[in-house]
C-alpha cells in the first residue's frame, strides 16, 4: 500500500466530503469539535449504507441465493480490507464486534476464562470506563486482582510505577493507546515489550488512536487492539477486536448462537473456526461493509499528513488557550494528540459548554467516561474540544472568540 500514490491532503477538499459539516445550528455554521465522542461520516460511507440497503441486503454465511452470496462476499472483503489496513497477519484475526466496549468485554470474558484466582490485570489511571468495568467484573468472577498504574499531574503514565506493578503475576496489561480525556499518547511500544518480557499479554484500547495514527498491529506487537467504527468515520454499532491467532484459538466463545457453531447436538456442540467462533448471531452486516468503506476513504491519504495536520491544530488551540487568564489545562503530556481539555477557574464546564453550543460549537463537557481521572485531578469535569482532520484553524479562532465571550458572560 505504501507505494500507491496517495491523495494530497487538503482540508478544504476534505471538508467537501463530509456533508454534516455544511449545516447551520442556531443559524450559525456548525463547528464540530466533539470528534472524541464520535466522528462525522464522509459521503462515500453514507452512500455505501444506502447502496447496501437498496441493493444488497440479505443475511450472510447461509443463503445459496445471489444476494446472500453478494452480501457475504462484501462482508468478508470488508474484513480483509480492515485486516490489511491494520497489517494483521491473518484476516481471521479481525473479529467484528459492536465497538470498543464490546471488544473489551469479549476479551474480559473469554480471555478471562483462562485466568485463575490471584492473576493480575494491569490498567492505568486514565482509562475509559469501558476499559475499567469489564476488568472489575472479571476480577469478581475469577478472583483476579486489578492494579492501576498512576499518572503524574501532566497526565502521563508514571513508568517507574508501571515497572513496579508489572510482575510474573500480571496476565494482561489493558491500556489506552491515546487518552480520550487528556490526549496523552502512551508509550505503548515500551509497555508491550516490558509486558511480554514478563509473559503478560497486552490489549490496546485503540478507540482514540485508530483515526489519528498509522496502526500496524504486527509492528506494535500488541496481542489485542480494540476500536469503534463510529470514531473512525464509520457507522455506529460496529467495531473491531484484533487478536493474535494463537491467543484467539485458545479462548472459549464469548456468546452462543447461530454462525459461531460447527455442529450442534443436544449432547455436545462444537464451535466454528476463527473469526466466526466469536461472532454469534446475525452480525451488523451493513456496519462491517461500511466500516471498510471508511477505511478505504482514509487509506487514500498518507496518515502521516493527517497526524501532522492534527498536531498543528492541537498546538494552535493550546497556544491560544494558554493566553487566557484563569485557564486550567487538563492533560499537558509531551506526547499528545487531537484533544484539548480545560477548565476556566470559577466556571462550571457545563455552563461554558452550553454557551458554546448556542454559538454553533459542539464540544463535550463532563467526565468523558473517566470518573477516576476526574477524581485524580479533583475536578467535576472538563470542557473538551477534540479535533479531526476536517477541522480548521479558522474554526479554532472562532472557538477562542466564543470562549472569550462566554467567559465574560459567566464571570
Ligand atoms: C469512546 C471510547 C471507548 C468506548 O467506545 P464505544 O464506542 O462507546 O464502545 C473506549 N475507550 C476510549 C478511549 C474511548 O474514547
């Protein structure tokens, strides 16, 4: 793929591809800075959804008829495209799920079945609830022990503490690649190497990295990589769990039902091969196909161009925000991507978010599904602007003005 000529990155042209960006809210141009929560969709993904339901809809893996074959082919081509995009060694290492949450729950249940009392799971203090609670459920079920790597005041992992907590008892390190609240990019290569040296497996929560960085699962060496389609310009209700073949082979099924079986009798049921062993029931067929369409869209570009452009946006926003008097930035890691989280002293994030909304600006306010992280910083929440490659510096200028106006009103 490297040698293909890539499309030159131009934010003006990219914006044309995303119809949702062209709308007015409250009679103002929409400024969509809530990409950490979900991304907008390019026209070709919207068209693919339309095409599927107009012309291709049928159930897969079962029918002999034309439409069923066609839908099956497209669904499996989608899996192959995504496997190649991630540079997975095998296509059957790509399991379609409902999203990051579902992917992590699958691992927590199924990999969890292989664990015993006293085994340890290591997470970090900046995890999303969906990379905390499934492990707590596992620990209750199997009497495993959950350990948490602390962070410093910039929102970076304290690696000395990671080294101290990692031991032969650690069976899994489950860590976010990029924090959705802080934007911190974690040193995942170092984490993976160290974890492997102790015999532990590593799950990366890729919900915030898949859309911003080049992801090569073999180069990273992670054992699992989980993400959601809707945050990478694809539909909701579809996501991926990548897992290394050898580990997935050892794991028991997560859910039972159609498609995941080889043979069913009342005495004994045998299970299907990977990846279908983990895909019980009719899957989100349109979702899988249209997620691949989102990756085809992204794959036109050199991801490095996107990374560079987004880094410019974050630096630009941070520099402008730092000129505010009572600004309290949350998350100032040296390695950061696409998120600016902050508070303004004396102003509740929700109030600021509400006034920004009235000016057409979509930001997220609150705890961002990271309550323990809010407790660490002793704040109720933050205002979070999270960028995608279709955002512009002009939008940031307007946002900064809007923050200024709102602060004057609220103080
Ligand atoms: C959004 C997010 C999740 C959860 O994703 P869902 O799509 O809600 O399943 C998990 N981790 C991180 C870091 C996220 O940003």
